C-alpha cells in the first residue's frame, strides 16, 4: 500500500462513518493545503 492508501485507511478506521470516497477527498484537500503552505514559505524565503 502507498502512503496515501495508508492515510485513507487510518482515517476510515478513526471515523468509521466516512466512506472511502469522502476520506480520499479529505486527504486530497489536506495535501493541497499543505502544498500551498509549503509554496508560500518557499516564496517568502526567496522573495
């Protein structure tokens, strides 16, 4: 299993009411927010 799959499974285990699709959406959105923060920090250092 990939790290992404592992995170999805952990989220479902912690919150059994979630469907797999909902968990994937949550993880994907979180990853996007993390990317934006990372890019903002990198740009701040460069600029």
